[in-house]
């Protein structure tokens, strides 16, 4: 489909939708719906400063506490192991002292010692496993309040994919956009592990664009208007994280993003792979 056909289809199918889309889904928002400056969360996600403070303000410190707590826990496990191994050795020497040169007795003392040490090491393994579980539960508890779903929409009238963490923008679908699900989870505020995902709108071609590189468009240019920060994506891969693949379709004049490599892979259906736009959490646990 050419750009002319795309635009014509939008006007013929849903003139009011195109008018709204050309101003962006935030058009007509009141003062509480205005987006923030780079580095701020703004209201693109519809979150207040107080909510962010509760959810993300101390995330890095909380994660550091979780990591510190496992060292303390493991240290306690090691101390218990050392103590119990010392008991095993003490019992062994007491045992052979009573054997008075009886090799059968001494052998049995050795067997008892090995059993004692095996039990101690088994308890140590369970102890450190519990430490890891507690650390993960601690990290999940820290991340949970800070993560927001990144909702995905598709508008077939203007052929535009749209992503937002603010359910109030389009809900289950509105203004020609159909809800397609959750792409993943973005952080609601800047942390040492994240970077802003900047959002832009080009009314001339009917396309939303997202990037982690401020230098690509800055405050806007070449027909693109800056709309704020859609969320904060992870800067590196990790457990329960997936790349947010970025594609461009010049025929449909549409940018498409997905964490599902199988949807388009290296490129298909007119979409060309342009790289990744950071990493999204695939769940609110296991990070």
C-alpha cells in the first residue's frame, strides 16, 4: 500500500479517527495529561509523582539490600557448616580413641564421620538454596511496584502500531485502535538499569515511533513531534527480560515493536529489522 492509499483509506474509513490520530492519542488532554521533559516520567503513563515515589524511588537501594542480605544469609550457612564439620571431626577422633587399635572399629569411625559430614553439607546446600529463594522474593518485591504493562494497539485504518503504559489512553480499544495485548513490562521511573523510551508521532504519515536514543530525533524533527517518555526499558538482557525488537515498514509507513522474535524475525511482510529498543521484563517476577 502506498502512502497515498494509506492516507486515503484513513479518510474514507474513519475521518474522525484520522483527525484524532494526526494530533496523537493524547490530543485534547488536560494539563494533567501533558508529557514531561526528557528524563522525567511525565504523564505519558498516567502516573503521578507520588505513585512513582512509592514504586520506584528506592528501587536501586532495595535491590542492593536484597543482594546484601544473601551474602549475610550465605555467611550464616557457611558458619553453621563449619561448626557442624568441626563436630563431625571431633566425634571421629573421640571414636578412634576408643578403638584401641582395632582397625574394624577405626573403619567404622570413618564411615560415621563421612555420614556426619554428608548430612552437614546437605543441610548447607538447602540453606544456601533458601538464601537464593529469599533473595529472589526480595527482588520481586522490589521490582513489582515499579513495573508497568506496555500495552500494544493496532489501527488498520491508518496502519499504525501504538504502545502505551497508560491504560487510560485507549483502554481495550478506541479511536480506531484495537488492543492487541501486553508487549512486556517497562519500569515506571529511571533507575541505574534502565533508560527512557522516547515516544514520537508523525501526523503526515500516521506513525508512532519509539527510541531509546535521544539523538535520533531529540525534541522532534523531520515531521516527528515529541510526545514524552513511554516508560523506562532495561539497558541489558537478563532473567525474565526480552529484547524489544524494532521494525520499519516503508510501504505501510509503520514502526512495529515486539518481544516475540517469531512474529517477524529478521524481517518479513514488508517489515525490516532495525535492531532493538531496549529490553522489557516478561513478567513481574524472576528479575
